[in-house]
């Protein structure tokens, strides 16, 4: 269940991540729906102008002052600016031909270069920029000044509408998450509805298993749970019906021999003049009835322990042929007394099975007692043992009178016998106990009748590994 919980959590987290990715794409699309473009104008910084002047300073220092004017005119043309050289006494030593700037003090030019407006603008503005660089001339510093007028370099930007960006992103997330989870939520709703019906006793429900993921696995488990609950309730009802039938039959089967015993004992007490021979006859009859009652009690006690998981079950690995030989040595005498001849045919002498030897003895004893009571006499009882795939097949065949179909269909039920009056002392529990013991060994048993023969066929799984004893 923890695995399913983790799987569902991971499933919905993946849905959230997918929805976020779609939301991001939708937000980008939304940002392109309404574009507002604008232009910014950028101006050079003072250090950029000074770097440009450094190139000219190195050349000017290597030339005589007489060539400065022509060089400044050249540089001014290249940089589209005005240039002049001034000393700290405010004397202009050289200038370009287009320098018509009125003469100012040296300090004024320094101040102007410090006040350049370098901030970008939303509109094209023509601004004047100043920059200077010192020149070492005859052991003294003079200064190269540049005056440049610029309108700024334009750059255009696209600006999206944030309303559309946010709206498209949220809408994309919600729509994607709804599409991904809608089907799963419907499945969960169906599962919840199904669990509610199960809680109210409707176990016939079958949920549609729409997917192979964890939610589909929940539906599978709910169906399995409903099926097992239904089977459990049906088994309980069947057990209750069997219990009621058992009680009814038991009251009849106990009352009959008990009434006889009481009747004979009372007769013996009342009839004082009975001969010794007569008394012994009536005592023997009472004892036989008591013996029937004892057998019924023993069989009923064993059957209840087997049915309600109270009988000790200690399976061990045995060679099935050896168990059968040992058991049949004890049964042959009783069978021969009943004019029944035994023929055994064990083709495979090495069939290893896990059986509880005590319960197996009870199984064979009940089966042989059933044959002694109902087999045609004289006749032959054939017992064979063969391998059938992964199972050992034990078959017992005896000649018997045909049983009506209704009785035969309930042959392994409790208190069902071939003699409706049970005049032969049968308890009606023998074959029911046989069937239960076979099932405890994870085997199966079936019966069939044909051509005046009754066949019991039992399958036991061949041993393929050790297992510990358990109580059932």
C-alpha cells in the first residue's frame, strides 16, 4: 500500500511539473500578444572619450609644436570633434581649424569635462561632451581637449504586456492540470463510490480498471477485496447452513442409538425374570448401539477440528508407497473378513510427498470402512499409485451398487450415506473427513461411478521442498 501511495504522489507531482512547463510556454506566448516597443538613446562615457584621446597624445608628443595644428585638424576630422591644446595658464598652443569655441579659462574646461551628461535618454538630444588628456611637453604638462556634439546611439526594445503574460501562464497551468487529472479524479470518484457500496453490503460491484498505473492498481485491489469478502460471506453462510444441518442430523443420529440404549437398559431393569442368555443378548445390543454412538462422537470431534482449524497438522516427507503398504497391512484383514480381495499396483516406487502420517492413516481407514460397508461382496478392491505430472495419483476402485445422482452429487457432504436409514452403522462423516484431509495436503479428490464400479481418485502434490509443521 505504501508503494501505491508513493506512486500516486509521484504521479500528481509529475502532473504539476508538466503543467508548470506548459504554463511557462503559455506565458512566453502571452508576452508576444501585445508588444510595446520603445527606443533609448545612449551617450559615450567620459573614460571612453579619454581612451580615444590617448591614441592622439602619443603621436603629438613625438612631433614638434609646429605640426600640432595640422595634426589636430586631422584628428578632429576623424573623430568629428573639435580639438585644442592649452596649458595651465589658459594659453592655447594649438587647435584644429574648426575650433571656434570662445576662449575660456583652463579651469572652465576642466569643469565642463566633469559635468558631461552621460545619462541615456528616451528622446534624441544633442549634447556637448568634453574630455582631456595631459601631454608632457618640454618638461611641462599641457592638455589636449576634445569638444564633441552627439545625439546618442539609439537602441529599440520590445516590451510585452505583463497582464497577458501572467494570464496566459495561469490559464495554461490550470487547463493542463485539469486535463491531466480529470480522468484520474473520475477514477478516484468511482473507487470512492465503489467502497461506499461495499461498506453498505453491495459486494457485486466491479470497478472498471481503466489504467495500468497506481490508481488502476487500487481499482484492482478493491475488486479483489470485494470478491474475497463476497466469497468469505458465502463461505460463512455455507458453514452456517452446514452447522444447522449438522445439528439437525446430529440430534437424529444421537437420539436413535441413545433411545435404543435407554430402552434396553430400562427393559433389563424391569424384567427381573429374564434368563442369563437373554440378558447377555440385550446387553450386547445396547453395547453395539453405544459403540455406534462412540464412533459418531469420535468422527464428529475429528471433523469439527478439521473444519475449524484446530487439528494439529505436521506434514513430513514420506514415500507414499511405504505409507500405503504399512496401512494396507492393517486393513487387509478387515477387508478379507468382509469378503473383499485387495489388489495393489504401485508403478512408481519413489513418489515423495509431504503428508501428516496420522491424518493419512485416518484418511485410508475411513475410505476402507466406507468400502467395507457399501461394496458388493464378494468382489475385488483395486488400489493403484501413479505419477501424474507434479502430482501423485492414488486411485481406489471397488464394485458397488449404483447410487442415485442426487445422493452421489453430495457424496462428500456431512451425514450423506448410501443407506438412507443408516442401518449399517455409518456416521455419514467418513467421506467428508477424507475430503477435508486431502484438501489439507493441498490435494484434490473426486468420485465417479460407471459399470457397477465406484472410483475414488486423489491427487497429492509431489514434495519439492521442506516446510515446517503448522497448526490449522
